[in-house]
C-alpha cells in the first residue's frame, strides 16, 4: 500500500514537474518565434521582405520569424489597434502616421531611443516617430510625393527638360496643350490629389519656418495664398479642368490614365516608379515647380512606416535584433530599392532610381520638407483640407476664403 | 414548452441569447460608455459626461451630414420603390417571362456593394462608358463629371444602390401582386376599369403590406449607407456626399482625438435610424389597417 502511494506520489510529482516545465518552455527555449505584422510583403508588393527575412533568419538561426503581411489600410490599422488594446499583439508591428503617434502616446510601444541606430535617424524625421521626445519606431522609408513627367509627351511638344519654376511650368503646359495632349492630371476625387499639390507647391513657396510657427500659435494660412492662387491660375488659363479632375480617382484610375501616354504631367507618389518602369514609360520624377523665375523647387516628402515593438512582447530582445537588422544600411537599401523610397538615416545610401536623379539630389542636399503629420497636418487634417480645396477648385469659395477656412482646420499645439 | 420544460427552453435559447449579448448588446453598452469619455482608442480615457453629445448638437459638419443622409434616403426610398413597383407590375403581367427575368433582376443584389461601387466608379468616370456612350449616340451635351460635380454626385451614388436593390424590392412587390385575389382584378376589368384605375383602386391598396416592408428596408439601408460614398467619392466633392456614416468613419479612424466623438455620432445615427424606421412602420401599418 505504501509502495502504491509512493508510486502515485512520484507520478504526480513527475506530471506536475512536466507541466511546469512545459509552461516555462517558451521563456527558456533557445529558439524564439518572433511574430511580425507588416503591410509590406503582400503578394504583388513583396518589397523584398521575404528575401530580407531569410537573411535575418540565416544570421539569427535561434530566432524564427512568423511574418504576417496584410494589405495596408483601415483593416490593418483596426487589427493592430484592437489586438494591442486586447494585450495580444505581434512582437514587431509596422505602423505609420498619426496612428503610430497615438499608439506610442497610449504606451503600447517600447521606447527605442537608446538603440544604437537611433542616433543616425535624420533630425527632421524624428518627430514623426516620436512622442514627447522618445523614439518609438525605426523609420523605414521616406516617400517622395511630386510630379511625374512623361518625357515623350514633352518631346512631342518641343520641350527638352522638365520645368523648374512656375513661369516655365505654365509655358510648358501651354505648349503641351497646343500639341494636342492633356497638360496635367491631378486626380482629386478623394481630396488627396489636390491636398498633395497644395503641400508640394507650399514646400517651395511657404517659408520653412511656417509649420513650427503655426503649430506654436503664430501666423496663419494667408501665407499660403500664393499657392491657392497658382492652383486656380491653372484652371483659369485652361491648363487643367479641376471639375473633371474631381471625378477621377487618385489611386485606382490616375496611374492607368498616365500610362496611356496622353498626359504630360501627373502629381503622385514615388511608389509608382516600378509600375511605370515595368510599362516602359520614359519619365522623370521631380518636385512640382512653383517658385518664381530662376528658382528651384524644394522636394516634398512623406515619412512613411516605421517598425515598432509591442510593450507587452515576451521577446523584446529578439524584436530589437530584428529592428536593428532592418536599420542596417545594406538591408535598408534592399528594401528601399524594392519599395521605391528614400532613407531617413544620416549618411545612409538611398537607391539611385533612373528618372529620379534630380529629386534624389535635392533630397541628398537637404533641400526638402516633410509632410507635417506630427504637428499642424496631423489627426484628420488631410480629409478636411482636401474637402476645402475641392470647394475652391469648384469655384464655391475664393482662394482668400479658402485660406481663412484652413485656419479652422490646421492644428495648433494644445 | 416554456412553462412545461423551462430548462429545456432556456437551453435552446441560450446559444442565441449568448451570441446576441456578446456581439450586439455588449458592444452597444461599451460603445455608449465610450461615447461618454474622451477616449482616443487607447486604454486611457476620462469620463466627460454628455460633452460629446452637446458638441455634436452644435457641429455644422454633423448638421450637413444629417441633411445629406436624409436627402440620400429620400432619393433611394422613392426611386428604388418606384422602379421596383414598375418592374413587379411588368413581371406580374407577363407570367411566362416571370421565372427567368424574376431571377435575373436579383443578380445585382448578389454583387458585393464594394464591387458595385468600383464598377460604377469606372462607368461614370469622366472618360467612362456612360460619357462615351452619350458621345456615340450624339448626345455629347449630356456628358458630365458625375462624381466630381456636387449637383450630381449624391444622385450618382444613389444610382448604384437603386441599381443593386431594385430587383430585391421588385421581388417583394411581386409577392404582394401574387397575393391579390384574381377575382378582384377580373371584376375590375369586367367593370371597365382602365389600367390606371385598376392600379390605383385595387392593386395599390392591396399592396400595402409589401409597401411597408419595402419602404422600411430601403429607408434603413439608405440611412446607414457607407460603402457606396466611401468608394465613389469619399464624401466629396467639397463634402457634398459626406453622409453620417462617413463622418463617423473619419472621426473614429482618421482622427484619433475624435474617436469617442465618432462613437457619439454613431449613436445619433442609431437614434435617427430607429426613429425613422419606427415612424415609417407605424404610419404604413396604420394605412394597412385602414385599408
């Protein structure tokens, strides 16, 4: 009887030890699985991520990746927000824009300010990935928003180079129109195209100090009046039909129309480069020329996505290794080349895209401005701005009235 | 069953009640609570009472979106039911064609709303099929930027919903037609009633139950429309198609600081839908009773 009791006790102890050991395995195991959520690497938009992840696993054989690529957009944003709220999220999460700031503010991400790569992040872009001075994301790519020029259409109109100032631009548009082509396309059905043209021209025409001043309660949108007037001048001179542009979708229709080769200029983002190349379009990507005669335009950038680490991740060290790996200049260059973006690290190489040389040179020389999503242009301003600009482009309000209306839309520091 | 074997009855009810409580009541109560806070979608928030509701009462964007939503609902309810009724009558009078065409008219209902929106986005683009067809048949003067002009954008969005659900409405009206006693229609014909008199004095009153269902469904569907304006115009041009649902979406997902405010607008929309549907049902049921 005693033996039986002893045997039972031994079995129970062994079973208990086995259960405790199995519960502890994830923490003790040498092999860790890192779950990564991303909107880069989906079919058709691989952005070289599968190859980059293989390189990571080869360099860190004790870390296995569970890389989950989901299409970008509201569904992705909602998924990460809900999972973070529920405390069951991926270890590494790709996030961007105001959502990144908001989630950082809510304490969902690990502070990465003291990571070795953090010191090399461009000062101009740090605010987009920070909250209250702490860096919460590794900047992945800076994306240029500017103007594509179909060089074949330009040549057919007798023009040899892309204009760089406003008078030259108007002249080129008139010549293209006379040659029987559509001078410029700015699809604006969603309000995005008009807003991006406005910001693009503003990066050249509005003093670079304006954004900080406005955020801190100084100045107003009257400074932007020349931009608004120039946008209307295009319509007044018959170089664009804004009403028609308001019926064309920026993303599902604009690219297709430009690829048909009937339009000289098209305002969009540099993520379209690979598509245009694949279709053998002879193009140049530059800033929108808006300045006075003899001036050069300043390029306009959007600070895209960044890698963050969930504050509740049990694999923070492994996650930091993954993020540091992505920040390495050689790895970053692979990604930037595949996804069509520019580096946001000091001294790090950016891809030398054909047709983007002028844009890259301006960026490399520091002659750029970033979309102010962390200050006056954050938190829902884009939609409201796009709508007000549409009202002006339809002739419902004047440029002066628009400038006044924008003052109630732009954000100021609380 | 409930009185004789209450435990068994409860056992049968429990799964449905659990799902309803979990997926309908809990989100509703949680949403109501969130609308009383300054939540930006994160775990931290402060209770601010009715501040969000006070704010929406004076918000011109909410006023404008409410007006646009009501305009949209009027267009859809009137035209969808009119076309559905005409189609049902045509099918009723052609019994041989009814089976085939009756199935075909339901096909648009089977297309996903998002897909329908994309199809119409191309059809009604400035260089889309509709404008090209107008040019081909010698009517270039009627060409238009359908979704880029504030005067036509809302109606052009409504056209998609009407196209999708007219067949569905027609099917309900057709069921109503088939329930009308044949002898009544024959008696009318023998008495020399014209087609219009027959419709006005016999068919229309007897179709009252179908009308109640169709009007209520189309009213609810149009007041909470989202996919069509979201894909086709995103609320533009210049806010002329910014419905309440789009405003809720933009507030909740595009502006973190307005997360709780967006939920408050969602509750305002819920009240609008419930009140409108209740009024429509009460009025139409009273009409049925009078008939």
